């Protein structure tokens, strides 16, 4: 009997995370991790070479973020499902990911128990969204939730805002995201202007008040 394999492409900049994900699906006879990418550029190269059943994509990668890569994928391969796997909570990035075209959102800490379930649900044509995120989606698209200040930010601005609130310096953010320090400062100034805030302290207070980061 021939088993149709579910071919997974994992994009995460940490080799240890990729190895851990491979171990989680290792016992599934019909699921195989057939490709690994450590950044968005590498990911797009692999997408050109083969057909894939699903992309498992990290949000926080150097260079282009996972959300930016997601938008590129949906533009070039609109039918290819993408599962966002992130260390960040659903409150932080879940809505943005689903809005950008992701078929599911899963926290890394939940991967050992939920990854295989998520993969199977998505490749069968469904969405993998936990109850908390489902409720937020209902509020967002049902017109109940009012627009918040951070909704005005681009995905990159949002990412940098969260990093600032976590206490990271411009130098640290620049290295982590493969940006110049001047670019980080430009983003910071743009964030403060869009949100009508005056300092990193006010920004951090806003982020904590709205529970956009976990400290």
C-alpha cells in the first residue's frame, strides 16, 4: 500500500528548534520533514524547487520576518497552507498572522502535543485556531472590537515595538533582525509618531497594558 506523504517545509533560524520539530513528527509514517530553511530567502528558494504540503513558519527570523515571508508565500503560492509556529502568544501575533493568510497559529510550547494535530487539520483543508484566538477573530471581523493604536503599525513596526518593550537596545534589535541601527531608530520614531507616544517608557507602558508581550 502506497502512503501519500505529507511533505513539510520548516522555516526557523534555530537548528535546535527544527530538529525538535522533526522529532515530534518522526513517528508519523505519513508525515515527513523534507526541507529546512533558516531564513526567508532560503525558504523562497526551496519553495521554487519542489511542491510542498505545508510550510511551518517561525515569526521571529533575521532579515525578513515570518509575517513578511508569509505574505510573499501567499502572493506566489496562494494555495500553499502555512502554519505559524511562534514563541509569542496568540494575542501578540495571532490576528496578524491569520489576516495575512496563515492557516493556523501555534505556540512553540504547545508543539509537542498539538503540532501533528495542527498539521493534519490544515492539510485536510481546515484551520488550526485555538479558542482564545477564535474569539478575537470573531470580535475583530464581527465589528465588535475597536481599532487600537498598535493596529496602525506595519508588521515590522509591530515587531520592533514588542522588542523595545522587552527592554532590548537598538543595537540588539538591529543584530537580531539584520537591520542597521539607524533603520531601527527610524522605525522607533515612526512607531512613536503613529501611536502619539513620546518615549520608550510610554511605549512600554502601552504594550504591557495591552498585554502584547509576555514578561
